[in-house]
């Protein structure tokens, strides 16, 4: 489909952004090759070019502008709603199932919005993210070749827009229409018609109300063309036809063609109901409860007029927000101060409701508010919501708002009602942290404000390091007669600082080895930790580094220390993984040579102690979850000979009583003498049987993954050496608990022989003190 000339043209572009831009131009020059033009023409659509440069399809011969609200004059759905079928929020999902399931699409349950299976993203940001990267790359079979999914997603790049534009959320359901098929099975025209029929028959929109934009998409090395469906200024969904991939030799067709259609459930509910904004259509019960408490009533006439032009306040697209407010006020013939006075309490209410829903799903799915990584995003929206509550002096508890959401969503997402007590406790502690910060803010601010001017960088640093919000700074600045200018995109600037999260324990080595032509090493340590010797052929020797065709020696990985031992009675002191090779580091230059057959012997005691500590880590993780709650997830771990530690997600320091209970539960599991099940299974089967909670140690690569199961206790995807039975772990002793960063607590412990040695050491110290 791509000519050699166009391949050469695309080869010069490296970034997804550049690729998307260039491919859009290529596709627009030859639409018949890239878009379902045959079906569009048969339906009566004609192709036009908008003044903004976008090609679009419409049945109106005299239409000159595309469907984007900035070109078509804002949102026109409120005062003149064209949808004859009124769909509630949950009805949108039911309707798409009704239309697409008979056409061969399998409805599946949502994946968690915390993407533990995905090494490239902390959160599920789109419905297709549930299948990235392994389904897209062909490593894993999809749940079905054609499927639909109501995927709750989280994105934090538009926080300031939430509540204002009426169309922005940090958390939303993207209903995905997906197909993962071979080129022979790919039917672009039918895939297009399936969604056109949904919008035409399911929502009841006449073709005269639909405008379809041509666009392109690129991401993660894949790219393709896309069609965006608009009506009355509202983008209803976007259908991406992912058909190509970018390689070092240039673009080529994908072996697996992927349809990535994302439909905003909130947007379609809003559109079909014709409410002033998507919040009114998405969570009416929650807003009703909030209005009962706050006594804030919706000025329907004003808001209906405001909502038509609220898109002009999108902070991503305006340079001067004050001027944008002036423009909106002029359009609806009201003084700008009066407009803000009436609108801002309502937008605050919408923001509280929206942010509470995102917190509900994120915490339920295993993420805690904190000052690092993705947890920082949750803290930002929590504190933004709390700031609104304080500003307007409302008696609103965000935990209550979460419970109202859970009730309203029970039919579609019953699982978010399972841990409401835990979520309430987590949010209570988070609120206490916020108010403690406010108390200490006074002294910090007085010192800084005495110096005079406050820059944007200072504001960000105050929030980032001390949790001091711009509102707190503005209030304190009054005493010094200072005016504080807060950037309109302040929260987005803050979040940018925390987009990259660091791995707690690195296990790789920075080294370059030339192993061209050397076969990979077969790993022999997966099934029985007592297997500690093997014969092997020497494939490569580089200085004191030895690579064999197979080895029982465990390389440092997953937080577990490497084995030690001998090769032909010569000591190796380190083992590490280099791609699919196992590299043994000898204490001296080896006496054997390449091609020799040698004997590998791992230190039995060393191996057993590491296996005790690794299996004990799984046991302690399970015990901590039982004692502290379902929010407990592994955030890091390290297993050595002398001791082990496990980092878990928890919102406060663990009490002595809880530590004793965790230790007791862990030893009860040991005493139950449970046989461990260790096996490699296809990733898709493992996820189907156990869920994505198996990724306690983070994302695991490969089509087949090793599952370590303590039946009835814990199941994890793990590559470490493990005991055959829990009783072999011996006594587990928790020696220390410490908060290593916000939202993460480290549990240090010993197991088996290490516990016995610790006891003997303590007894010796006691004797010495007595003597």
C-alpha cells in the first residue's frame, strides 16, 4: 500500500508526532487507499476541505467547515439536541453491546486502570492500553479477535480544564471497539459500518447530523489513518486503523492489523441527553447529593448559554485565559465578573465529583495518593478537590462522594463497591496530611514572601516540596500586599515533574558484550531449587566472564541476589542476565576453554537461603494484604543471604500491633505446609485465570510467563528460585518497618536459617550484657 517513494519520505521522520503529521498528508492525497471511501460514498457522504486544513466528509453539499467546535462555533448540542434516543450513562454501554455483539464482537470486562502489566505506562490511558504491548506485538493472543470493552481510563494532562469546559475529565470510560486480525481477515469497510450503524441506529443520529474527519495516528512505532465522528461540535469517537509499523528499514505493513476505536461513554451520554455538560449526564445522582449538601443550584439558562462557548476556555488552546473569559462573556451578554461569580461554584462542584470518581477507581485498582510517580497525580486531584471544598466552606467528605459513585455505577462496575471502607480510611489519612501541611505552611510562606516577588518556579517548588497550594500562597501574600500570578496550567506544570517514576531496585548491569553467533543460554533453575548442578558446554569466554549453553546458576534478577558456586571447581562470584544469556563472573581467569564440557555446581546453602527469602517475600506480601487491606501491592523487593525486604504500598506507618499480626499470619502460612505450584503458562491464560494482580513485581516480558502459586494464598508472575513447600521457609521474623517514601513502607525480615542465626546472635548479645 505504501509506495517506495513514500516509504523513503516517511523513513526520514523519527518521532510519533512527525510520523503522524507526515502520514496525514500522505493519506489525504490518496484517500481511496487509506480510508473506507467506498462505504462513505455509498452512504451519500462527500469529501470537503475545511479552512483549518482538515479533510472531512458530510452529506451537506454547502457545508464549508469541519465539525470541530473551534471551526463550527462551539458546542451546539445543548440548546438544539439532534438525538431522538435518550441514553443514560450505563445505557450507552448496553446499546453498543446490543448492536455489536450480534456482529461477532465479544463484550469483555474492563482491565484495572492501574496498568501493572504494562512496562510503558503506570495508568491505563485508553481502551487499547489494556492490550499493550503484548497483544499488539503478537506475543499474546487477544481475548477475542473482535471485542468491545468499557475501559475506565486515567489521564492527568488537562486537570485545569475539568469542571470548566464541560467536556474534560481525569477519569473516563473509553468504550473500545477492537479487532486484532490478519491482513486476510481485515475488513476496514465493515469495521467502519459497524460504528456508523451504532451512531445512526443506536444514538438515532441522521447522516445530516454527522461530520467525519480524516486524520492519522502514530504511537509506539505503529501508525495508521483514522476517522473522527463529530456532531454539533462534539467528537463522539475516533476510529484508528493501525496497519503499519516503523522499522529501521522504513515503514512496513503489520502482520496483525489492529482496529483501535475509542468512544467516550461520557460524551455519548451527554450528547444523547442534551445536558449542559457531560458531568450532568454521567453522574446525576452524585451531583444531586452534592447539591443537597452545598445548596448550589444549577442556573440552567445561564449554563446552557455558557456551555456553547465553554470550549473556548480550553487551556491547551488559549494563550490568554482572561481574554477567553471576556470573549465568552461577550457572546452570552453578561459581565465577566458576574459570569465567573455564578459559574465557578458550579465548576467546583463538577470538579469535586469528577476527581472523586477518578480516586475511587485508582485506589480500588491499587494506586495510593503520594508524592511520587502516578500517586502524585492522585494527590494533585485530591488536593484540588479539597481546596474547592475549603474555598466555598462546604461540608463535603470526598469519601462520601466516592461511595455515591460506587452506588451509581454498581450495575456496570460492581467491583468498585468492594473496598469502600479501605478507600475511606486512605482518603482520611490523605486529608490529615493535607491539613498538617497547611499548618506548617504559614512559617515557610512568611520567610519566602518577605523576599518579595514569587515566580512560577517558586510556586511549583512550594507545592512540589511542601504541598503548599497557590491559594494558600495568595492568601498569605495579602499580608505583604503582594499580588500572586498563578499560571492557568499550574497543576499540569506540577504533574510534568512527576511523569517519570524510578525503579526501586535495578538488577541489570551496564555492559556491552559482543555475542554475535553465540546461542542463548538455557535456564535450568525454574522448577526445583534443589537442582544445583549440571553439565554444560562453554560457548564463550570474555576475560573472566563465562557463557554456557545451559546453567542452574540464578542471575541477579527481580530483586533476588545471584547464586555463587563453581565451574569445574573454579569459583564464580557473580551471575547476571545479558538478554537471553546467563553470564558467570569467575574470581580468576578460567582454566577451561571454549568448547569444553564443564560441571556447574551452585552453593547449596546459598541457594536454599535465597529460596527461603524469596518464598517468604510472597508469604509476607499475602499476610500484609490480609492484615492491612486489598490496597497492598508490592512496590519493590530485595532478597539476600542475611535478610530480605519487601516494599508495599501503604498510606501510613505500620503499627507494632499490625506488624505482629502480619508476622503471625505469615508463620501460620508456613505451618500449613502448602505445596507451591511453579509452571510456565501462556500470558493470556494466566491473566484470564488469575487477573493482572499476578504482576506484583511489575511487568513481566514474554509470551509465556512463570506463575508461582501458593494455592489459596498468593499467585504471582515471578522468575525467582522458590521452595517446594511453605514449611521449608522455616520461621519468618519481621525485624523492622520503615516508611521509605510517601505511600511505600518497607518490611525487613528474615526466614529459615537466617532467622535462626539472628536469634543466636541476639541471645549471645543478651548473655554478654548480663555477664
